[in-house]
C-alpha cells in the first residue's frame, strides 16, 4: 500500500494537480438559443497556482476548466507566453496551452492577468470560449463561437485599392505574383517553427474601454493568445508582443491617430507606420498592428509585407505602408474584445499581413484564391457580414489556399526567428484523379499515417476560384466552388454533399452550400491534415491534392421501384456509361439502410456495373422501406435510392398493379409500381383532352417516359396508366396518374435604346461550312425571332467550330465601345446560365471617329451532352451593351446590371438584344 501511495505522489508531482477554481452559477440559452454556462472563478488562487507550479521550464500541471457541455474538464497545461518576458513579469500577463486528459484532440489556449481569464477551446465538435462578463466581477460565460452581433458593419478594405491614399498602389503586388504561380504546387509544413516580433499600438479610445494601460495590455495578451492558437497549429508560427508599453495611448485627444471615421477609411495605415518608425525604429519589430475601439474596419495596409521596412524618409511624412501599417477596429463600438474581434477580425487582418488574400466569392477581387462560396467560413472569409453568409461566424482555421499563400511569404521572411521541429509530418498516400458522372454524389478519402501517432484531424476543401460573384450555390457554374469548407474532422473522409442530404434526395442544398455539378467541370480538392501535436512548437500540417473531373454522362442512379422479398429479382440502376472510359468502373458494391444511413447491410461486395443485379431480400423486410446504395469500386462516386417498399411478389393476374407512382422531372417522369411474378407490363399515356392512347411495354416494374423519346408536348397535362401482361394478355389498368412537363419560361432582357448602336446582321455557319442563318435587322432594343421558323439555328450535338458573326452598326456620327454576350441554352432548362455564356467580348471604340459598322467573329462549340431538341424552342440570346470594359457586360442573361449586382433588372441603357431558336440534333 505504501508503494502505491508513493507512485501516485510521484505521478502528481511530475506535473502537479491543483484545486477546483470554478463554481457553476447557471445555464441558460444565449442570444441565438445556444447553450451558455456561467461560472464564478477564484482568479487569485488560479494565478497563484499557475505561477508557483509552472515557474520551471517545461513544467506542467493539471487544472479543471469548464466546457460548453457544462462539465469541468481536466487539462494538462504549461506556460507558453505571447508577450516579451520583461513585460509579462511587470504586468503579470500569462498565456498557457493545455491538452485534455479525456481526448488529446481537445486543446485549449488561455490567458490570465490580474483582471480576468479568457480562453479558446478546440474540440472535435467545434470551438468554444470563456469570456468575462464585463458587468459582473468574477463571473465568466462559457459559450460556443459567437454569431456576429448587430452593429456597425465590419469591413476589411485590404483588397480594395484606395485612390485617395498615396502609397497603397502596391496592394495587389503579392496577389498578382501569386496568380502567376501554379495553385497546385502543394505545400506542407517545412519543419521550421518561426517566431515573429509583434508591435501592437492602440488608440486612446481602446485604452479607455478598459480603463488603464495595464488593463489594455491584459486584453492585448488575451487577444494574442487566441490568435496564436490558430497560427501555431496551422502554420507553426508564434507572434510575440514586443515590450513597448509606450505604444498604449490613453487620451484620444493626444494620441497620434485620427478619429475612427477617418482612421478606418485608411488614415490609420499611414499613421501607424509613421509612428512605429518614429517610436521604435524598423529593427525593433517584424509586424505592426493598431487596435481601435470603433469604426468597424480593418486594413492590413499591404499583403505579405511582414519583415518589409517602409521606404526611408528623412522628413517623417512618408506615405509608404509596409510591415507596420495594419489596423483592426470592432464592428460594435467599445467592444474590442471577445472571440469575434480576436478571430474574425484580428486574425484575419494579420493573415493579410502574412500574405493571404480573401477567400470569399460574394465579391470578386481577381486574386485567384476565392475558393469559398459566398462569404466563406474560414479566417480569410467574411462569415456573418455579407448578404451571402455561409454561416454567421468565422471558424478559427485557415483554408488550404491561405496556408499556401502564407507559407510562400514566410519562406522568404528573413526576420523570423527559426527553430527546427523534431516532430515529423503526417504522410498522405498518393491520391488518384478520377472522372465521375454529372449530377452524382461522391466521397473522398485518404490513407494517412503519422510516426508519432498524433491525434490527426482532416479537412477536404475544394480549390476552384470564382471568376464571377458567387452568392448562391449552384450545380451549373463553370467557375468557383460547389462545396464549402468544413471544419477539421477526425476521419480522413468527406461525402460530397453530406451523406444525410444525399439520403434525403438533396444533391443541391443552398442552405448547406453544397451542390453536385450538373455540367462538365474540373474540380480541384486538397486534403489538409493537422497533427495536433500536444506541444505547440512541434505541430505539423501536411496537404495533398486530388482532381475530380465531371464527365458528360449522368446521373448514375438507382431506377428500381418496389422491391420483393423471398425471390431473386433484379435491382436496376442507370450506369450512365460509367462502365466505360473515362470512368472505367467495372464493378460496384451494393448495400442498403433501413435507418437513414446509421447502419448499412451489404448485399453484394462486388458485382459487374451492368445496371442489373438479382438479389433476394429476407422476409424480415416485408412492408418496410429501405434505401439502396450503389458505390463505384476503384472510383469515388455512388448513388442512394429513394425509400423503396419491400413487398411479397404476387402471382401474375389481371388485377391492376398496386403502388403505382409517378415522379415528374424537367423532361421526363419515372414510373414505378408493384410487380408480379412472370409478368411484363403495358404503359399507356395520352393527353387528357384526347381519346386515343399510345402505349409501350416494360420488362420490369419501372419505366421512364420522356419528352424526347415519347414526343410529349410541354405545358400539356397527360395521364398515364399501367397494367400487367400475363402470358400475352393485358390485364386491367391502374387509375390514371398525371404527367405534366412545364413549358419553358425564359427571363427577359432588353436595351432601352438602340439610338447609337444596334445588331444589324447575325450569320451562323455550321462546322461543315453550311450557312444556317443570315438575318438582317434594324435597331429595335429587343427582337424575338424564336417563333420564326425561317430563322431556326440547327447545330449538331458535340460539333466544334461552328461560326457566328455579328455585325454592329453605328447610325450616329460617332462610334462607341460595347460588349457582346451570347448565351445558348444547351441543357434546356430555360436558365441560360453563366456556364452557357459562349461569348463575352469587348469592342473598343473602333476608330475614334465614325466607322459605320464592325463585324465580330466567334467560334461556337456544342457540348457533347447538349439536349436534343424535339418539341421545345430553346434559345440563343445575343446582347449588345454599351460599356467601357469587358466588366460592363450584362451580369447574366436576365440581368442588365454589372456582374455581381445585388439588384437584378431586365433592361439596360444602350444596345440591343436578340433571341433566336436553337435546335440541337444528333
């Protein structure tokens, strides 16, 4: 017994165990119904124990810290300061890291001072924070990531050139240089731990929020602690505050900074740079930042300027802004604290200083790194402050593209202090490229090993940059992301879209910002693996790329209707030609779920991908609905059926089949019913106003009826019935189900005036040189030729090099500059999407005088999967619009405003619009 006691004492002595400092007060719902916990903290005792037990180098102790689940969780903690040693001692500033004893992936970074405790906890489920209640002494709120509170909108203006501020002309230099490099020169950690000296100054207003220099420094320590948790984990980068209390100003009337309204407009960039140069000198710091108290703005002054000194100026009034020109000020007045300020704003602006551009695509900055849809959700996004919010707050990690940009800058940053990292990187096995069918979900996974067996986390991210504003997720875009970034998870696998949405039949989810591609597209993905080593200065990150090509066929889908138990009957699926190249899927795996994906039962580990597999379901499934999953082997795509009823197979009889259902789609309907033994089936259909029926037969209890194959009209109601055929005799038909394929309704677009220029002639010649159209016209603002049978443009599916020429006439005394856009509705959905804009062309002022007319020539390629036209009038739209650059082109085939405009109008000032009928044939 004595030996056991000695062992326990020795174990505790190695890292210490202290008393509980927290007393729970209450639990309540926060502003957005998230659960928040409230505790009282014995701060004095906590600080005393931390100082006593962690005074030795590398000392550790165990303390309990409350989590958002309402429990006290044990963490092994050690000191990891973020401020100069002398400053930390003078102002009693502590910063610590901790690893949970329950789960080593749960890591905490917290700060303490004589005034408060603040923390950020990273877990498998997300992120949570502990903040002091400002109006209640010793009371602390434990809460998840805060949503953006209402107030003055925060705006990061780093990527916007300021014509009124001399010296910001270099704003895009790093971004432009980055564009010249290949994005997929994949980077990982270089096993160097870097320390950057950080100079932080504050306005007098900032200090007044907290009441003194000492309290302002305590808050800076807290902010830097949280910021460092991100930079240490993702980039092996430590930001250490230099000992400069003289930069903490107390009086707004005497500090060297403008009022907030002028400061956030750009004055602070130059003022901070000048002040740091004057007070510190260039050799005393590597990166400079200003904190304000109001104004709702941030600006890094430059991108990737860490270590770069401003140009010398003997007169002290230089406008050059380099390493010491960034500022952050809160969106809510007098709240320069909390997780939104620390992570969403400060970490964001420092990211710019270190070389990262914005990753959002709700607005376009032409940086080639706008790989997140809408607002984005990672640090370099704009979560919660746009009209296209992916979510309401920033997740505290960097998108891969930001890591890549920052690593590039840090690799050349000579001012950083470097130490070698002994921990090795995770090893990702090579990732193959695949081709998948369109309109089909897929899943990406990887084999990853780590020599030290660190608790790895994984992030799969799409890396297609948007070229035009992406404010709504779509499966029809050629550019930009189809899938948002999701926070790191514990498994090296991600379903695209989420499996629960696929099971629910939602392959495009605007709320989740995920969409399978409906078009041929090259999609680029990167897997980022964080090793989360328990020692902060040993953490490593590895990345690898995977390319997914979306082919012209698809979707890959289950076509079976009702299933039967006790007999061997086929499950049917549409292979979408995936058994052939470029998909090359010879075999598939088949399984099913009864509980919406919680559990899966294997039906066949491997069977030929031929669209037909006979299976025998057990009687235990009688009367139940199951969902079949068919997954490609040696590829990444799969499909999940709708819920399918399992019934007993009855003998063939004249009785009408049960469970007859119709699922209407855009151009076809899927029919299913309960089958009978040894039966074939008769399907008949007619317009509701007709008396005579048309019919066809099916070998299985499901069928497809479509506009093209069965020559149905759009905008007309049909009725359809089905009957058994037993030994050649047709039985009784079911009651009618209704078929309806809505007529196409195209949006309008017109020019209000053709006074100064208009389209006078349109010629189309097919790929074989045959003249298809030669139409001459006068200016009319808008002209609809769709119903004119003499002006139908007939092109072959898959044809390349069809010729289009457009003549523009200038009836007045001078020429102008214009844009020409042409859309063709190749997929027959009446949208004429951006992916179907086949011409986007700028016409400069032809002669700086009156030339009279010009002719523009274009090649038109028809996609291999363009819809064959049978009954409908698909459209080609030509839009001539006055404007000084290519960016003046209409935002879309429905919107005459500039690209990305929030207000959509179906008209614009000067030019002309013409619509033609396009007919696609084999």
